[in-house]
C-alpha cells in the first residue's frame, strides 16, 4: 500500500471516528434529556418501579463507577439522580401505605373501593363514589380512641350498605345502568364540603356519646327533623333513587325504639342525620344532580 493510500485510509478513519464521536454526543444528550423527563414524570404519575429493575440499575451503575469516559458522565449522573428519586418515591409510598393500613383497620375503605371497581364496567359509579368519599372522610377524622371503632364502623358500614344496594337492588341498579357514562370527578371544594359534613356529625356524635344520659334525646330529635326536611330535589329528579337514602335514614330512626342501650340510639340517630345531610349535599353538586335528573329523563 503506497503512502497516498495510507494517508487516505487514515483520513477516512479519522473522519469516521469524528462522526462516531458526534453521534455518541447526540445519543448521550438524548439519553440525558429522556432521563430528565422521566424524573419529572415519576412523582406526578406515581410510577411503580419493579424492585428487580431497581437492583439491576444499582448493579449497572456500580459496575461502571470506574468508567472515565467524559462523554458518558452526564448520562450516569442523570441515572444516579433518577435512582435517588425512585428511592424517595418508594419510601414515600411505603409510608403512605402504612398510614392507609392503620386508618383502614377494618378493611372497609379497601373493600368498598373494590366493590365500586367491580361494578364500574356496567354501572355509573358517580353517586356511589360520592358516598365512598364520605366513608374515607369518616376514617380520616380525629376520634377519641375509646370511641373510634364503634363510630367509624357504624357510619362506614351503613353508608357502604347503601352503595351495595345501589348496585344490587332494583330500581337503583337499573337506573345506574341507564345513565352509564364517564364518572363525575369531585373537585377539592366538593371533597372539603363532604369532609366538613362528616366532621361536624362526628363531633356531635362524640359529644353525645360522652354525655349520653343527657343528650341522647337531642340526637333523636335532630334525626327526626332531618328526615322531615329530607331534600327530594326538584320535579326533574328521579324520586325512586332518592327513596333509597330516605328509607335508609327512616329505618335507622325507627330502629331507635328497639334499642335498649342509649349509645346505640345515638349512633342510629346520628347516622340517619348524616345520610340526610349527604343526600342534601349530593343534590347541590350540579353534575351529580344532573345524573339523577338523567335517570328520570331516560325512563
């Protein structure tokens, strides 16, 4: 091979290496940008990362700690940042799960959530979800430990039974099927109102139970008044569906006479009042009221 051929070959090799370095720079920059985007997506989407994948990433980074290639350093730095973000997110999720488990001691929240998910393919779940938010709010309230179980279980199980009836008994299940559509998403203001209603009722319940010999009649009078003032909506609303909530509250009030313990009378009365208050609030949420009006229009 003559000198000219060698020089041409060297020039081609240098040109090829130059192009390869430029390509590597582009690839590295793209990888860096991708990792930055992924880091931003992690907290907002609560991405679940497989533990084996985390371990593989740890091993990958450890095996390449000695690589001194300047071009790849930005990618490894971003990978380390991504791994740290995954650690933070995982720890946060574990703490949240621990709190949820402690709050949901009796598995009422988780079982109700599964119940709604089970029927969501065939039924509109907007109204059941509204009452589910009330169950969640009950669990989140600060209640004296000696009263917590009886209050949380009583209120939550009675509301849960309403949700079950919506899905399994006519005419409620038929009406929910007729209006099947995209579920209504409650806003922060609407969720706060549900929480405020629940908190006020539980505060009243705690006070009445602590002074049950004196205040038990007040709870009953309040429940009777709530039943008499029950909100049936306008002429456009489907009364048969609202009947479900009215009958539930009515049965609780009527059962008071059969209870021998004063605290059970109070629990039934305050639960009836809560159901009436939640129904009243349900009709104040325009999109939910429209769901009940839609039921009537489709008969």
